[in-house]
C-alpha cells in the first residue's frame, strides 16, 4: 500500500526503526536548539517596535506550528488505523496526543506572556486564540477517550473519529487572522510574496522550527516504542524481547 515503507508497518520493524532513529533525532534536535536559540537571543537584532520582547517568537511560533502539525499527524494516523487497520497507526496516534497538547499549551502560555506587555492583557477571546484553545481541548478529549475505554481497539476507533472531526479546526486556526478581525499578528513567514521579517530574524526562527520538529519525532519514537510494547505484549517477539532474545 505504501511501497517501500510497507515493511515498517509491522510493529516489530517499526519498534526497531524507532530505537535506531531516536538517538540521532535527539542529538540533531539538541544541536539545532542550541544554534537556533543563540541566533534568536543573541544574533538577531532587536525589533524596532517591540524591542527584545519579540524574541519570544522563537518559542511561541514553532510551538504554534507544531500544535497543528502534530494534530494532523495524529488524525492521519488514526484514519490509517481506522480504514486500513495498520497496527502501528494507533500507537503513533496515541503517542502524538500528549506531545501535541504540550506544544499547544506552550503556544498559548508564551502568547499570553507576550500579549500582556503588547496588548495590556493576558488573554483576549479573538479567533486565533480561541481556536487554539479549542485545539488544546481536542487533545485533552482524545487522551480522555483513550483513558476511559479499556479496549484499545475501541479506544483507537473512538479517538480516530474525534481526531478526524477536529481537523476542521486546523484551517480555522491557520486562516483566522485573515477571515476575522483579530488582535493577533497576521502571517509574516508564510506569505505568498515574501516574508515580512528580516533574514537575520527569519533564519533562527526556521532553525527553531526544524529543532522543534525533530524533537517531536525523537520523543515520538520513544513514546511509540512504549505503546507498541503495550499493544503487542502477548506477541512472540515482545516475549523474546523481554527475555533478551531480540536485538532491541
């Protein structure tokens, strides 16, 4: 179905792939975090309007991007498990939810910290902030379903349906500043003509985005391995793994 990737749809093969890739992803993401933070906090000049307060974007913006990206990964994984019965899809979706919730909370928290000096308030009920808060509740709802339903297959199906229904919120978050009047700043990086941000500020931001993404995949590998072990605990290869008979 997925060509060369089909062999990694087997839980055992995916487990071993995650084990081999995890350390590399962790190391590269750590290096990128160091470079990106130095570029954002030291190399980039102060903003002519916001001063040094703008530097929170190097955490806030990647967190906001990742909050949506992780939700899409979770929903697509849930759909693959629901439609094609791919075993590892449910493990991936389960692993995504806490990470996505953490990114969403971080985006909301850093946005509030920035908003207090810029807007004079910690929170406003505008379209962007409200839809991002709804995204956090969707993550919480998914995790609550997984915890409330003992049968993992039933929980996976219910979670996949919820995640797919919640996908409608992703374009709302993305386009909210264009569709409605909002205090939130409009797009500066993903503009069709050219980013309205200086290169010296943009490059560290892109590095931080890549660092956040690789961090997500690194932690996803660790969490997915745990989910696969729990999911396949009665299989022969997991029992061999517990006895040290599999190259894990």
